[in-house]
């Protein structure tokens, strides 16, 4: 039994009741963003925040002068600040696994070595020591000193992992691509669907490829299956190319020079046949979906270099410090988490769109889906009791402007409220002109146009004034009053990206705290894993087939009939 005190039921607090009354008041008074802007020339100034590389405009959210105060009251009532400090100090917030939640220690600077977190462990010393090992290894690969079995330098990394051992590295690799400077590219294999591996090895020369197997537990079916496949591919292709002779010694040498691993289970890495010298560790106080800034980011250190990885870590740390030290009412990180609660629990929002206006962030929403939904998609609280309100909204999104030509219709005119974060950067590494038109400005014009349209809409009279036939007017009206947050960065640097990721980590934490959740376990993925093990033999085994439910049996029979 965990010693963590039971969560406070937010829904029974006077602060929750006050927010409920506030919501009803806004609805009954016909709150509309258009009126709110007209009534208060200071609205934008009051609801704008700056945090280092990022500027936040919250003014197009459904809130008035009272909302921030009431949300902060609720945060205090559920002990948000105490819980944040407890997390940073290494208390075991992950109750069902009895673990500390210390991803913030991954990015503490070397000057903090010696500070004890998690009861007795000097986590920062451990982190810095492992970073030094990774930096030294990465420099050897980047400089060409690390050679493959035939003496060639490494030009490709194949990183094998899934979930938190894949989504973060892929997302960051894509986001920072213009900064790749070592002549090394990276391919990420995650799916157990053989199509993934088949496509990723196309055109890949094993003589110049380094495989990184990334798995926190080193037991994940997909990753271990793919790692074995990669081993077979590497050895067989090298043999076919005449690069190795098929002797056990040469095979072992090839594995040593082309395979490294990242895990918390270094004993299992050794069992797999990877030299412990070539293994990089992290700790069970780092959740998989909070691990991109640990050894899980090894591929990134190779591609972008230790210096940029340090800037990336500094971005996380700066945001961690801001979140911890800024009073709630001014703390945009806390406010964004609280606003999400506001929309889910008081306005009935079921999903939240994240819409980066930056093609390099095209995997950002996919990354956030694991971070937010594996963390807060729960129906019981950290003491095992049922939740008392809706939790865990669905996060989704695609880069603009592509999304504008796909699903924005529903955000503008559908029947559901979908709060949305619009993320863009002032500068682009690829400035171009179309005639006299700066294309990036054309792009940013769209970024700004969308939040404007969502907030202020277009009235029937405005539609009529365009000469629209009367029967068609309703179809062309935009009611507006649809909430958005604009996040505007200066450049998409490693530092800014670190801040952006830490921002959503803490937003997730704030929401989880109000809902009383252990945001750091993920039992919901277990049943499917167990059942897959039982079902797989049934493709060929009649006894296993007979043990299945009627629908599964029918589907397997269909498979048997058509294969
Ligand atoms: O999907 C469940 C999960 O445990 C995730 O939380 C984790 O990120 C992923 O699987 C991969 O796990 P591992 O890093 O242990 O292979």
C-alpha cells in the first residue's frame, strides 16, 4: 500500500463549485470572445506570457478576469504546488509501481551533482556520468573514429524501439533535421508489422549502419523481435556482401561494432548478446514517455552532437525551473494545464488539437498522444479509488496548413468544442520567395488567420453582405468563440524544443493532479499484450482456437481460409 496521501476530490471542493458557477455565469451571459475583446483593450496584454524562447497568447480562450484566479484557487485546493515539489524531490508519485517520478533530474545541470533526490540516490551524478559516456561514444561515431566491421565509418543509424523508446527520438530527429551535421542519418523502426523493417532496411548498407536497440524494460515484444530481425539482416547481408566470413568470431565482432543498446535492464542487454560496454542506461524513475532526454535520445546525440543535446536539456531545465518558481497566477505552464481541466470538466470538451505551423514538427502530435493519453487516460485515482470527473482528453493534430484542408472544417463549424494549441516560429531555416511574396509570411498569415476565424467568426450579416443567397447563409456562418492558445517561438532550436516538450509534460502533470491520477503508470496496455500471446498460436493450433471467443474464432477462420 502506498504511503502517498489519498488524492483530494477536486469535485467536492468549494473551488470546483465556484468554477461551475463561473462557467454557468459565462454561458448565461452569452460570453463571446468578440465581446470580451471589445470590452477590454487590455485583454491581450493581461493574458500574454513570455517564457524565454516562447511567447504565449491565451487571450482567445473562454475566460474573463475572474477565470485565472478561480483556476488557481482550484490548483491550490488540490495541492498542486506541494505535489509539484514532491515530484521534483523524488517522492514516489508513481504509486502503483512505487517509483519516484524524476524526469526533471535528467536535465539538471552538472552544478547540481551532489543533490540527493529519491531518498538516497544522487541522481544528477548518475545522469551526468551516463551523459559523459554517451557524449564520448557519439563523438567517436560522429568523427568517424568508430568503425564498422569492415573499417568503414558509420553513416546510418537504425534505432529500434517503440512507444516512449521511439516517439520522442523520431519527433526530435524530424524537428531538428536542418541541424544534422555529422553526415549520419537515422531510420526508426518501431512496428512489429514486418513492413516497417522491410522498408527501413531498403538501400541500407550494414557496413555503414549502427543499430541502437532502445527499450526501457528490454522485454518489449516488438523491439526484441525487430532487434533479432536486425541482427539476422546485418549478419546475412554482410555475409552476402563478402564482408564477413560467417565464422563465430567475425559474427561477434560485427555485432560488437554495429549494435548498441539503451535500457534500464543492462543484464537483459547482455543476455541479448550486446556488449555491456556498448550499453547506455537510465533508471526506473524515468517513465518511457518522459525519457527522450535520457539515454533514449542517443540517436539524437549522434546526429546533432553533444552540444546541441546540452542545449536541448537546458531548455527542459529552464522550463522546469519556471514551472517551479513562478507564482501560479503568472505561471503559463500551470495555467495551460488548468485551462485544459476547465475545458474538459466544465465545458465538456472531449479532445484537444495541437496544430504546429512548422513542418519539422510533423510528429509532434503523435509524440504528445503517448505523453498525454498514456498518462491521463485513466478511470481510477492514485489510491485505487474511482475518478470523480472526466479525465484524459484525446490529443490529436497535424501540421498546418495541411490540416486546414482536412479536418479544420469540424473545428470551425462542427458541433463539438475543440480547444486547440497553435504553435509557430517567427523564423524559418528555409526562407523562400514566391515572386515578391515571402512564403514563410504567407504561411504565418494562415497561422494567424485560423485563430482569428475561430475566435471571432463571421456573422450572418457579414455573409449576406457578400451577396450570398439567403438559404445558403447558415452554411457560411462561423459562430466563432472557439478557444485557442497561440504559442509563438522565435526559432525552432534544441533549447526551444526542450522547453516545448517540458511544457506539455507539466501540462499533463497539472491535469493529472487535479484528477487525482497516477500519471506515470500505464496498466491499460497490459491486457492486449497478454491476449496477443494467447491468441497468436490459434492461427495454427485448433485447441488454442477453440479457447477463443466467437468473434476471434471467426476472424481467425477467415485468416486460415485466405492465406
Ligand atoms: O506501451 C507500453 C509501454 O510500456 C510504454 O509505456 C513504453 O514507452 C513502451 O511500452 C516501450 O517500452 P520499453 O521501452 O520498455 O520497450
